[in-house]
C-alpha cells in the first residue's frame, strides 16, 4: 500500500486491525484484501438509503438486485450498473433520465 509516498507491506502499515496477519501462513484462514477505487464519495448524512434496497452484512456480495442497481445508476449518474449483461439490461430498461448537477 502507499504510505507517505512510499510502498509498504499492508501488515506493516499503521492499521486498526491488530490481528489481520494472524493466519497469514494458512491460505484457508488468512485475510484477503481487495483494492477499491472510489469514483464518488459523500458524507454519511447524504447516504443513499431506501426501503427495498439490497443490504448484506457479508464481507463480499455480488449486487444483482434490479431495484438497487437502478437507484445507484440514477443517483451516481452511471453509464451502466454492473459488468454482467443481465444487470445492465435490467437497469437500462427502467432507469430514469439522468439528472444534471443543478437538479441535485
């Protein structure tokens, strides 16, 4: 990871996860990380939260619920909701027209 303009191993970074390297020698039990490139952020007070939206407390989940995909496409002015064709088609069929910045 990048830390103060230099690359350091994740287990040497000052994280609030003291046991992250606990089972590093065991591929079945060790922790794995996924890089995330945030293309948009907002304060918690502006979080998109509606009844009926997909929610899952698992560490990893593939988002396929049409309603949630549609709302995310609308809210974040996305070109497409996901990489799989089924999700793209479902969202394209029912997505609202895009809102410009002055309407938000």
